[in-house]
């Protein structure tokens, strides 16, 4: 395996920044993604399928995304692939949220 998610032993990626007293979540949306992910991953998707969904994120997006952005990508991918929601339903809800609904 050799992809952006498999960085063990890669050189030139720089040091990992360490935040003193780092919070579990940096913003409220991360906590929501964590809760939604656990609710669905534990009930619908095995750990390996979830990991594979994260690994299917395009390499540039993967490297520039935060931890919970990767979880959100996997969640959206899996719930659409398993026909729990449609991509259009996700887009519609995002538009509603952007307008403050």
C-alpha cells in the first residue's frame, strides 16, 4: 500500500505539530461528526470499510484535510453508497444550513 494515508516512513512531510492542552474537538462541528460517525459506523459499517472509505479520499484533499474532515468524507461516502441518503439530500441540507435553517 502506498498512498497519502500510509505515511509511515515517508520523509519530507515535516514534524507533527503538538498543541499543548489540545481539546478533543476544535469546534462544534467536529463533535457532531464524531457523534454521527459513531452512530452509523457502529451500527452499519465495519471498521475496515470505514477506513477504506477514508482512504478513497483524493490524495490532495486527504493531505489538506483535518482528522474530522476525513471522517466526514467517509461518512458521506458510506451513507450514500449504502443508499441511506442521496448526494442530493446532502447538498439540499447543506444549502438549508448555509441559509440558517
